[in-house]
């Protein structure tokens, strides 16, 4: 049986500023998903939030980019939640719905999408387990470092040495998120091309891993990331992209511990206040609000197992809810406080290219006119 896993998320309004959606908004999205499952459009699914972003996580047999899933289900569900956000006076109602009516699928219309289609339970993969990452107050490049470390660096993932299937390597699809006319991608095989991969991924505002495939089984996609930039869709700053990722694990793929180990670092990403600063990313339990200092970027991670019918949603493991992450959180909070001390100076604020979509550009233009040559 071919199954598609889809994660579609959007910020369509939140309480008390950009913190979290209301219970009523989440209920509206859950209602639409329940209807889709009842009518057979979707197999199974659940609705979560990470900060102010609502994620619909579902399985179905319609393939990636399907209009019944993207438009009839997800877009309509986000519209229903937007109407409630408007009634409740919530902040940013409908923020990520950037077009009037998406045609066919929601790619390029605002919501973030990660999707993987695969054969369910073939002999090479007797159990299907996977993780869903969702991040708020940051951009898709936030996953570059953790994915690089898990798929390319044995110092962080000893499984690359221990497992013969992992040892065959992976093909990384990296997208140039600045390309405005159509998608611009490059496929690089690792480990052979690791230094070329690094040369691109270090620029996380422009390049992001969009997909990773196994080289042992090239049809098997292990990672999908929602690698689109809202400012390229809207032409101005409308909120941060707040990316989601699906990562399949175990067997022919890395194990969960290998995939989440890099989140110990609390690496600095672009995001947080007005999407225009540099702060470390904090692992948090699912359904957390954004309450940390200066809109600290957050990331959640749920693990699931899929049964032979494609159902998974009623059983999950909330990886970052575990107390073993508390020491990491304290470490990351200290990193956050440290960089905040220098306010807007230098690297504490986002790069010049990134702030090109903010009001700072107008100020610089006016000042430019005041300059004189001496
Ligand atoms: P969101 O994209 O989560 O709405 O955050 C936007 C922002 O500007 C935070 O300060
Ligand atoms: Mg928001
Ligand atoms: Mg958000």
C-alpha cells in the first residue's frame, strides 16, 4: 500500500500576541480533519500547535500535493480557524493565508508543507516509525545543522559507521530559497560531497535541506522539510516561516536518538523578535506557547508508529517533553541571555539580506540621501 504522510501548518491567529492559537481555533481544525477521516479522504491524523502555528499531521493515499488534502481539507480548516480568530479578536488572524484561493495545492500560498510518500511496510522496512518536527519563530534553514550532523557527521551519529545501510550514505536535495522564478535545487551525495554541502548549508537564510533520500534504497525518502520563505511569496515581512519536517527513523534510517542529539547544541538561528534577530533554538514539548525571552525560537518533536492500515495518531512520544532536556533548556536560555546583551549590534540582529524585508530599509534609504561626499 502506498501511503503519504503530510504535515501542513499555518499561523492563522493567536492569543495575547503571537504566542499560541485558542482552543476554539484548534477545535475547528480538528473538526475538519475528523470529517475528512470519516469521509475516507484521510486515513488518520491529529492537530497540534507549536507556538502560534497550527499543524495538521495526517496520512492518506492521495499522494503529495493533492488538492483534496491541501485545499479542501487544510486550507478550509485554516479558514475556519481564521474566522474564529477574527471573532475572538486574536492577533494576526489569517496571517499565513497569503492568497485568496490556492490553485490545486497550498505550496506558495503561505502554509508550510512537508510530505513523504512511501510503500507501507515492505520487507526492507518491517516497521514504519517517524518523527514530526515543528518550529516557531525561525526559518527552514533552522533544520540545516541538526540534519547535517545526523546524516553526515559520525561524531554526532555513530550509526553512520555502525549500520551498513546508513554507511551507504544519502542524497541531499538542497533548495535555493532566494530563487523567485521556479524552484532551484541541487542534489548532493554524502559522504563524498560533504564539504560542498557545508558550503551551502552554512547560509541558512538562503539554502535549506528540502529532502533526503537513502542511497541504499534510492526510492526511500527519509526527510522532507517545508523549505519555502514567506517573504518571497508576500514580497515583504509577514511573519516567520516556522518550518515543519518529517523524518522517518530506525532500520534503514537513523535512530531517534541520533536525530535529536544535535538539539543539545541550541544552535543560533535567524528568527525570534520580528523574525529579524539571532537566537538559539529551544526544544520544547508539543503544544507549547511562545513565552520565552525575545521570542526565543522553539522546536517540538513527536514520534509515531504506523500500523498496516496507515493509522498512527493515537499513540505518540513527545521527545522534547522529557526531563532529560531540562539541562539543555537551561544551557540554551543562558546562550539566549548572552546574545541579547548586545541588542541589535552586529550578528545579534539578522543579516542585511534578511532585514531587506523590514522597515529598516526605508530608514537606510533616507539616510543614504543625506550622505555627502567630502
Ligand atoms: P510568527 O511568524 O510566529 O507569527 O512570528 C512573527 C514575529 O514577528 C515574531 O516577533
Ligand atoms: Mg504569528
Ligand atoms: Mg509562528
